[in-house]
């Protein structure tokens, strides 16, 4: 028999448990069993936290971590209507961010390739 030793992916475990907890809280709020008004306003920060965790703990996941941070911050700004921004009025910010991340990735990959040679 092939007995591979598998290690527990602690990051995936914590992320899964956190999603279960967040989902449970939202469900209890929607069903009227609890009032988590503050969570309705600050739920995008969960995306930011996932992004920071992904960015800091996985070299290969850095770009997806950056995207989670950007999208989470954008959703937070629109949820709280900072500077009068809404989803409808601020979507061009995501287009700009997408372009900026593409440029940064291209430049950093080129610099890394030059460094390796």
C-alpha cells in the first residue's frame, strides 16, 4: 500500500472554519435570531483578511491575495458609501486596479526574470 504522509493545510482549515462562522452569523441575522448590524456594514473586511493571509503565507498566491484585498476594500468603500461612491459609480476603479495589477505583475516578472539570469 502506498502510505503517503499528508500534512494538514492549516490555512485551508482556518479559512473554511471562518467561512462557516461568517455564514452562520449571516444566517442567524437573516432569520431574525440575532442582530449583527455591524457585520452588514463591514463584511467586505473578511475578503481583505483572506487576501492578507493569502498574500503573506503563500508565495504563489500573492497575486490572488492582492486581488482579494483590492476587491474587499472596494466593496467596503461602496458599502459605507465613502466619498459618495456606490457600486454603480465606482466600478471604473476596478478597471483601473485591474490594469495597474497587470502592469505591476508584468514589470515585476520581467525584473525577476532578469535577476534569475
